[in-house]
C-alpha cells in the first residue's frame, strides 16, 4: 500500500509501542459517507480501528465498521497508509485506509470508551466530510493527529474517485 505521509510531533526513543489500524472511506447507495463525530473532544474521524491478533487488515476493518457504523461493507480498493509517531504516547501507529461500499445498515455496537467519548454517526457527502474535518478544532492530543490523518485520507479519496 502506498505511503501517503508520516506525521510526527517530536523526538522518539527506539522503544516505542507499535499499533496498526484499518480505516475506510465508505459510500452508500445515496453517495453518502459515514463519519464519526467525537463530540467530547470536538473532532470528526473515519470509522475503523486497531487490528487485533489473528486478524488481517480487512477482517479488522469489517469488524470495526460493524461496531462503529452498524454496516456490512465490500472493500473496492486502497487509498493509502499513514504512519503517525505520537511522542507523548511513545507510539508508532500505521493506519491502512481502504475505499469501500456500504452493503447493509444496522445498529452501532460502540465500545465503552467510544460511548464515553460520545461518538455520533453522521452520513454526509464526501465534500461535506472534507469540510467538517478541515474546520475541526480538536480539544485533545489524539484528535490533532486524527484530523491531519483523516483529512488526507478524504482528500486522497476525492482524487481517486
């Protein structure tokens, strides 16, 4: 998968935690894209999350989308990957982003931390998603990384489709 960018905010030791995640820009039958508003910290994010032991990227993505969006999906292509070095957490995270279609819609099954952070599911056009993420002013450390990462994934998607 093509590396789109490396985001780094400081110096790192060689002893950082490694996390891999799958994310997606998905389109439904009406041309709308699901995006999550993390209302506790005032930013939007693409659905997706960490790859668990025994999962490949697509299995993790399908599980995360089922939880966060309540949908079954079909992956149709790759958007790219972004590597983040978060110095405050001594973390290297690689996010793999895919393009896909929504096959069905159901109910979200959010994790306790997602409920606590007040995730709200929105269905918007790709252009609206780009504008929402651009205008965000995240109120936490992680949100600033997510904003930069997901904005690039959304803009790259617009160039692909």
